[in-house]
């Protein structure tokens, strides 16, 4: 059970970092200089879904 909790937390942290990076790019243009706003939005939606699923899975393992 401990491994599953660690994997859920790892996915939450990784998706949080992806959200942070692409939100920064969408707002400020750092680090990708706003090459594609649509890609930023799609990555935000995908990472948000992974974040939500990681949190829900972690709650089940409690």
C-alpha cells in the first residue's frame, strides 16, 4: 500500500510542476516564449486531469 501512495504523490507533484510551467508560459511567456497558446491550454487540461485523478486515488488509499 505504501508504494501506491508514493506513486500517487509522485504523479500529483509531476502534474503540479507541468501546470506551473505551462501556466507561466501562458501568462508570462517563460520558458517557451508563448509559441502556442493552444498547446499551453491542452497541457494545462491534461495535467489538471492527472492531478485530479492522483488526488482522488490518494484519498482511496487512506
